């Protein structure tokens, strides 16, 4: 049985992976082999949001810092309304956006590489048996997508 920290780390890695899956041709190849059923449209939406975020980073670094700070704050607030693994995953994600805001770089938002030998799988491979609350996870993905989308549209309306 996986520990709560391992599960939270896996949830965070999976979400980050899905958020950035469409930003490069290499991650497109990976995401197509990981996508399942209707998740493909969600991956594409999240990938599109991450692509927009990357465009803001390159065109207006200060705006990128503002947008990622706003996303971090809203994810932190959302985490306060959750419990257990969901709260941990959202807090971890908020920290990654905070790092991006402070550094002005998307490096903290990139998916982590494969686990070292002997470590449990991360990402989609860690979820051979879906969690019992798949509707809750789907709702969280939707809320995270809305937070990112709203932050981008609010801060990129002048472009």
C-alpha cells in the first residue's frame, strides 16, 4: 500500500504532467500513450492552458509572474476547502506555481522524470486501480483548469 505522501506526490505529478502534456512535441507523444478515453480532451485543454502560460512567460515575464502568483493563491485557497490527499495535492501544486512566480520560469511546472529503479511508479502508471472518488478528482481537475484559465484571461486581455 502506498503512503499518503507517495499518493499525494503521484497526484501532483499526474496533474502537472497533464497540465503540460501539449506544450512540446515530445510531451504530445507521451500524452497520447497515456491518455484514456475522455481524458484526451481534458489533457488538450490543460495543455493549451500551459501553452498560453508559456507564451505569457516569453512575451511578458512580469505578467507571467503575476499570473502564476494569482494561480498559486487561488490553489492555496482551494486547498483549504479540501481534506487529505486532495488538499496535499493542491498545496503542492500551489507551491509549484509559487516557485514559477518567484523564478519567472516554468521549470517547476514541468513533469518530473521517471522514478528511480525500485521506486513505485508515478503518474498514470501509479493508478492501475482508480481511486474510489474519481468524480472528485475530475471535479478538482476542472477547478484547477478554471483557475488557470481565469488567471490567464484576466491578465492577458490586453493582448
